[in-house]
C-alpha cells in the first residue's frame, strides 16, 4: 500500500520563484492496483511520482509505502521508476552495462542476470545486437525501451511509470503496455502509470486519479472519471474519441451505454444492431 | 523546395540508416513522416537543415546543397527545427529569452520581437512561465517552449520531430491547430514526424519509413488502407479508424473524425 498523507510540495519555498506543485494531497493506493495518473501539463504528476522513491522530500506531510515512511533514496529496489525523460536515467557506456547495473546492485547471480537480460530485451523488443552499443547512439524510442528494460529487469514490487510510452511507435506502445499489464496481473504488483494518452489509460487501468493545479480533482473508476467529459475537457484533458462517438449516439436517442475501449465499442455496437432486428 | 536525391547515410559506415531516399517537399506542403522506432525519421530530419549531410546523394534546400558549408547559415535560417528531445534545443536559461534568441539571430527588430514572443507564449499557454528558468519546467512546459522558439521564427520550412509527444490533449490540439494555420495562412511548409496517427492523418501527404527506406507515400486515406504493411512498420491506425474499418465500411480507412464516424454508424443502424 502507498499512502500520501497531507502531502504538500513547494519548489523554491520562500523564494520569489516559489511554486506550489502539490497542495495537501491525501491518497491511498492499495497493493495490486493499476492506477492511471492523468492531469494537464504542470499539474504535479511528476512531482507526485518523485515522492514515491524518495527523490523528493515532502515540504509538509508524508508518504508511506507498506506503512514505512519513504525517506530520501531509501526504496530504490522495491519501487521501480521509469522517468519522464529516458536521458535522466541512462548513464552507462553500453546498453549491457546499463541493464546489469541494477541487478548487480541487488546481488543477483551472474547466471540469473544473464537470463533476465534476454527476457527483458524480448519484453521491450530490442534486438540483442544493441547490447554493445552506446545508449546515446540509440533512437529516441529505443532509448525509451532501454529505460523501461533497465527498471523492469529488477522485477520491482511497485512500478511507477512517468509517461513511459512517449516516443514508442504505436505497435510497440500497445504491446509493451500489454506485457506490463500481464506482469501486473501475474505478479500482483502495484502500477502507477502517468500518461497523456487517454486511450492507453482507458485500456489498462482500474482506477484513475486526476490532478489539476496541484490538487486531486477526481479519483474513481475509468467509467466514473470519463463520464465527466466536460470537466476533463475544461482543464485541458479529454476522453477517448470512441467514447465521444457513443456519447453522440446516445444524445441522438439511441439506447447505448457509454464505452471507453475499442473492445467495448465493438460489443456495444453489435448489441445495438441486434436490438434493431 | 527541399529535394533529397539518392540520399544514403550511415553513422558508423557499416550499418545503413537511410537507403536511397528520394523525396521532395514543396513550398506550402504539409507532410507527415511515420515509422517504427529506429526506422530513420530523426536521421532524415537532421538532413533537412544540414545538421547531417548524406554519405552519398544530395539534399538541396531552395537551391542550396547542404554540403556547401559556406551557406549553412542560410539553410538553418530557412529550415527551423524542433528536436525530439527539447533539452537538445533550449539554449537560454529563461523561457522568454530562449524564444527570443532565435529571433535575435534573424535580426527581427526589438519591438516586433517582444510582440511575437508574447503572442506565441500566450497561444501555447505558457505566458505565465515567461520569466521562469527552463530547467525547472515540467516535461510538457519544456516541450511547449521548444516548439514556441521555432513557431516564432516563422521559417519557410519547419521540421518538427515529435513535437507533441509530452503534451496534454489540449496542448496537442493547440500545436496542431497552429501548424495548420501557419501552413494555410502563411504558406509555411511543414514536415511533421509523429507516432500519433490522428496527427499524421491531418497532413496532405504521408511518408512511411521502414528500416531506412520509404515504403509508402501518398494521401493519408490512401496509405491507411495498407494495414498490413503499416503494421509491419510498427504502425496502427487511429482507434476510430480501426473501429470503422472492422465494420467493413466502404470509406472505413478514411474515417478519423468522430462526427464522420457517427454519420456512418447511424447509416448502418438505420439500415440505409
Ligand atoms: N525542478 C523544478 N523546480 C521548480 N519548479 C518545478 C520543478 N519541476 C517542476 N516544477 C513546477 O512544478 C509544477 C508541477 O510540475 P510537474 O513536473 O510535477 O508537472 P506534470 O504534471 O508532471 O506535468 P507534465 O505533464 O508537463 O509532465 C509545474 O508548474 C512545474 O513548472
Ligand atoms: N548518433 C548515432 N550514432 C549511431 N547510430 C545512431 C545514432 N542516432 C541514431 N542511430 C541509429 O540509427 C537508426 C535510426 O535512428 P533514428 O533516430 O533516425 O530513428 P527514428 O526513426 O527517429 O526512431 P524513433 O521513433 O525511436 O525516434 C537507429 O538504428 C539508431 O540506433
Ligand atoms: Mg511530468
Ligand atoms: Mg526519432
């Protein structure tokens, strides 16, 4: 369980450029949940995320993981974190070194590490030829895959992902997220996924937390949050296009439920057609 | 016009990254480039303003060969570039100065510069960040600053490498609307690299790269019909396009807009 108790975070507190990035956040995330964290640009998502592994220390309040208070740089192995910019977490000279860094620090055996390297390359769909390349010679999307791999290779119990699919090609994006979801289901890990891609949020998460201007604006199931489309659009967010399509059908008088994913849309449309006959 | 003639390129002279690329980007065109990770999109983009030069073949920008080092400034002034990672682009510490920097180089008069900078920051929703340090911005705020710099310059050609990747939905719409407007009202040519097929669908012409080769080129609606080839190139059609296509609608591949989709669905439901 992750608990945020009255968390406030202020950058440059007391200085003229002070910025209140989180304002009295109270949240509880249960073990095994898959959370979607959404919010307009600058709403505080990355700041919240950086509190989960002690990269930032609360100005006020505290953050607890399994009832233990997160202190600076304490929970690096339990909490696997993929940063918003892959460049911020990649620092070794070769892809191989980058991948073995975490596992070696965890004192895993070399044979276990080797096994995991091949599993993880497969997971993020990078060819083994890249192992000897410099991470800095990779394309943007390849760097992103490496950043995801270097975290997942440690098999963390809590996975915190800050816009992890930015820059992935559409096929890679879909399949890597599917695999993360499978990992979540199989290992019962907790996942927090910050994203601006509402379709991927709708397809994958069980609960959505909406941040706006440093505060929690909404917190609920996919259906609960996406049924408030007007409010979301007003703060710069959106709902999936397919949701809007069925919303319009409903407005026109068709007896349809709202849908959030492609699969739901297909089932609902088939039902509508059946009803007509 | 920007013309690429038989362009080949490799970073290590072993593994080819661009293979015999022949392309033209005409004045006033809006072109989108899509393709899998590592297919060569950013490498191609960097050839357009002379940041990279071909190993063989030529890139000619309004009559200037990018191999001519004496004219590299002219090439850079005509072809504005937004890099994939904003950190490679932002030069000044302060937001406002960063956006103004590009204009100073173009010797835009001070008074006009001030107006243009304010205007673009306002349109991109970051006017309130103007005096802040670039370093302390959120991901999306930083990306907006990077885009603002080039939009304010209004070069003849704009090359944008995934400029909306970290933006919220509103920001993405704002940037796309601004690009459309600069293209249609000011005749600025745009080459947009993107992984969002909804954005690619707004271009006049779509270019699909696969492993350093141009494998498809044409109007988006036409290219979208090549589902399998696209899938092999790491691409998926927009969600509602897939939905319509699977219903076997006649024009399924071309539907990217929700209103069009509603019209088609109603037709089916009403049995007409
Ligand atoms: N290092 C920093 N120093 C000062 N202010 C910062 C710093 N990082 C972020 N901020 C400010 O804190 C606020 C919240 O930023 P944060 O990065 O948490 O937003 P976000 O929701 O992740 O946005 P995005 O979607 O753009 O990534 C913003 O106003 C931002 O400018
Ligand atoms: N500086 C470099 N040195 C060596 N190889 C490089 C360098 N930059 C890119 N490459 C390689 O060139 C190929 C094309 O890279 P490029 O960055 O052009 O791809 P891209 O289509 O932009 O991909 P993405 O969608 O991931 O951004 C990749 O295989 C990449 O690993
Ligand atoms: Mg962020
Ligand atoms: Mg790229």
